[in-house]
């Protein structure tokens, strides 16, 4: 019996030694070098020439150029060719048939566009470019007039119209900085003397009458030249300035920055040797900007304000407000984006958003009266967002159908972001897509009869391209292979340029016909031979049951021989998807996870509540409590590892950056029993110190919803730290500012916490750039993983 025990002990010792001796052909330094030198630079930003003759993309194969360069490939395929510097200027790139935008003439023959501050017109029939301007000023936002005879554009804070036949440029607005000049009011003594003189002397009365007649004549003569009305901005910035295609109406917004302005940081490593201040964003809850939407009626020579608060629900009381906050301080600020004019110039549509982002109105604007008619209102007790719907406004999917009566938009009214149309004359609304999936980037064909879009209908972890009739109906899937597709349809509508990627390969350019079963021809080959020599894993995608019964998606790297420890990675941004069958945004972390798996660690990524890709309820599950349901998904992930792999909490490490760093801190501060150590990178430590647009959507504002901030901010829970912790932060991070991590460090010092470390990177911003900084950061992470949860950890 003793001999058997000794043999068993030796055998177990050999196994333990084997686990300790596990190694990888990868190294942290190798993984963290510049991608072009190791992985190989992959292509991005595919787009077609307006003629459809060639597909263009940004690419820097083998990192041979100082920066990304432009390549093109003929529509029929072949070897990609680098575009020379001279050829790059003013290429007319195709960005979809955007009906009603007037970037094309009505017959689609001509397109107007800006490049490097000058204006050009492309003739699709002759495949020729005509330059319209060559000035030191910056001309932008060009469009054709309704009849196509003029090009309307913006220069500075004013609009101009350029005749395509004569070249004459006419100024259509006269917006000026500052205040209107005022004559000083006469004193009471001066006023008395003036009136006395007028009453006593006929010659003075005659002179005054002649002056009035002369000024009236001057005004009549000026009207013959149709000068624009003068408008003084009074210190406000001018935004969204545009001339209606019919030429009668000008619309613009005047915006005055709210109180509680920017913050300051310090850049310590500079060329001068002196520390230099950096101006950065305001903090959440700063005073709202004053927003006013104006219409100028050039026909009536008048300017007036559009009252956005005429909309139903504009004065709704906010349910989350604190009892001690006055109703006046919560008056909702409304902001309008647009308008979008129909192709015939008959209709104008605005998107209006409340600053608290709980309401979005799509409205028709009667430019002659300022009256608004609601076409769609989306209300969300949390916040308005989703694919095709910006978190604040101004970049939402919206446009006109060719009939000039219907607009299209995306809405989460059904729980997922889908495509809708509404008739601006009748108000009839129609949902074109439906189901437990989301729609991305819908585009219309040139004839307006077919939709093309991407969606995750086939799988929440993939993205494919689809075709659908303009009024909805059956959807035809155009891409078949497992993975992620990003497509650009040619102007001729018969060829696709594709970026196609899978989990263990970066995107490559492909070309295929616009048919469901057409094969795709590969154009680029990006990875280096050195990088391809490693057998990069395709981690399994699973779902585990959370404590509230919901199935949570996760990606898991399983080692051939487990060392009994696990690493949980937390993606950043909150609203981002990382469980995909495609090349991840976190490609460095993906390679690091392969290294960890080689060393015997089980690695798991989780699309926790708040992540993108799973609909409205998933997105808003963190409302008023970040570090609540999202963190519980990681607690439940650890329980899953315990049940399926026997990996206990003391052998589980958690780490991530930005939002992932925040969640790591909350994990170690509030759920320490479920983790054995962690690394929090560029972390938010107190949400009251982050920016307004992101934070106020989820937590409202500190002055109106202090409870949400108190229960969501790690700094309030720092006393719960009992496991080893690494914090890493760049000193020129203007997003999550260094003050965040310094305040938490001081809190840990005062709480007399031990076994924590702060690594500072003096030259790095929120996204690290220098390979040396990446290497140092991940070397520290690997060392802490080994020390805190690895096989050699002291228990």
C-alpha cells in the first residue's frame, strides 16, 4: 500500500510539473508589436468608383508604406494595384443611391462632391470630372438645386449658389458673427431738443421726409438684386446650415455652449521639456447647450424660430428625478437634426431628440409656418439607441423613397432595430422587417425598388447581406459562408465588393456577383507567413444560464491540458459585441488568449447585458445600475466554469479595458468571493467624472439621479478589495482621464489596501499606440495571472 501511495504521489507530481512546464511559441512582445509587422495589415474602407469600373480600399501590405495607402482592383477581379498620389485626388467615390439628397441630378447623370475643400462634378455618362472651385476657403456640403442648374454649397458660415452655365457665384445667406449694431439711445435732454427742432422748423421736417423716401428707394433697388437677410449670431455657432432645393427656405441651428465647460489635463512628456496643459471634454451633467432652430424665408425676407416644444411629450416630467430637484432645472432641452428635403422639394422632415434621450420624434416641417407634424415618436424609459439609431442624434438611418412621399427609418419599437417607412402626407407607417434580429445599413437600389442591408438574422454571431423588395416581403440571403460580411454594392448593382472575415483571420477583400449563390473571388492576402505559422484557434461559442434564467452568449478557449485556472475577459464600450465568428476588435487580446490557452488556462469572453447585437432589452438591462446585471453575468460565468470545468473562484482571473476595466473593478470590489485577481485597464472609477452623452443615457445625471451614480461607481466600493489588482492608465487619456485612476488610488491608500499596483504610461492615450507600452502592460497582466491564480500561486 505504501509503495502504491508513493507511486501515485510521483505520478501526480509529474502531472503538476507538466502543467507548470506548459509553454507557448507565442510571446507577449511578439503579440504586441505593430500589427503590420506581425499579423500583416488588413484592408479596410471598401468603396466603388462612381463608374463601377473599380473597387478601392485602404491597405498597407507588409507595412511597406509609412501609412495606409489606397489600392484598387478592376470590377472583374485581378491583382490589386496601388493608386499613385496624383491619381488619388478628387476620385468620385460611390456611397450609395441616396434618393432625395440632391447630390445627384434627377437623372443620376451628374454627381457633385467636395474633396480637400474644393467642389467637383462627375459626369457618369462621359466618365469625366469637372473642377468647380479652387480657392483657399473650404467649400463643403454641395448639392444640386431642384432643376440641377446650380450647385448649392457652404463656405464658412454662409451658403452660396454656383451657376453651372455661367460660373456666377451668388451668396444666399448673410450670417454674421456678433450682435447687430445699435445706435445709442438719445438721452431725455437730447430727445426733447430733437422733437422741439422738428416741431419748430419746416426745413427739418422736409429733410426727414426726403431721407425716408431715399431709404425706401434703396430697399426697393436692393430687393431687385435679391440680397439675403442679415442675421447676427450673437456669439453662437451655426450648425446644419442648408438651402432648400427649391431655393426659397434656409434652415440652420444656432447653438450656444452650456455652462460648466471643459476640463484640463497635463502632458508631461513634451518636446519642450515643459509640462503642457491639455483641454479635454466636460463631465457628465454639465449645463445643456442652448439650441435654436431657425428658418429664413427668402421670398418673404424674414427669419423665425421653429418652436420644438410644440411636440407632444416635450414637457413630460422625468420619473427618475430627485425630490429636491426643481421642475424648472429639469426642463427638457430639445435638439433637431435636418431637415431632409424630398427629391421634389415639397416636403421636409426633421429628427428631434430630447437631451435626456428618452424621446425621438420624426416630424414633417412646414417651412412656411414652422408647424411640426409628428410622423413617428419612439419613447424609451431607458434611452433611445440601437443599430441605425444614434445615441444622441444626427447620424441616424433616415432617407427618402423615390416617390417623394415616404421616408424610411429604423426603430427599436419591436424590441429589435428594424426598418420602417412612413408616408409624410397620410401618416401611414409600415414595418418592413421583423423578428429577433437587427438590421444594419439599409440602402436602396438606383430604381428604388430593392433594399440591400446587412443583418444578424442567420445567427447573432454572424453578419450577412440580404436583398428585399422595397415594400418588404421575402428576404434573399446573398452571402453564405460562416463569418462576418461587410459589403459595398457597385453603382451598376451587379457586383459586390466584400470584406469577409472569420474568427482566426482578419478581413480580406472579395468580389462577387449580386446573386445568392454566386461564388466570391478573393483579392487580397494580408497575414504574414510568420503569423500564419501558428494554428490560431476558433473558440467555441456557448450559452450559459444566468441567475435570472437568461441564456448568456460567451466564447470559450479550451486548452488541450487544463492547468485548473481561468481568465475572464471583459470587452469595453459596454455597447459592443465581442462574441462573434469574425475578426475581433480586440485582436491583440485574441492573440494573448491563444497564448494563455497554450499555457493551460481556460479563457472566456462574455457578451454581458448591455452588449450590442441582442436587441433593446439586452442593451438597456444596465439602466441606472452599471455593475449590476452586467457584472452578475460574469459571476454566473464563473459559476459555469466551476460546474463544467471544476475551476473555482480563487483560480479565476478577470480583466478588461475601459468599460471592461470598470467592470473588473466592480467585480473585485463587490463580488470578491467569485474571483482571485484582476487587471483594470484605462478604467472608469467614478461615472460622475465621465462624459455626458454616454453616461447620461444610462445613469441620467448626478444631480438628478445620484443613486444611480452611487451604486454604479467603483470608488464607493473600494473597501471590498481583497484580491491582487493591477491598474494601468495612460497619462494623456482624454477619454477616461487620469484623474479617475488617481482618485481611486488615493482612496485605496487611505483604506490601507495592499497588493494593488498602478502602472502609468506617460505618452499613451485611451487607445495605446506604442508597442513597448502594449508589451509592458500585458507582461504585467501575465505575471499577475500567474502569481494570483496560476498553478504556482500560493494558496
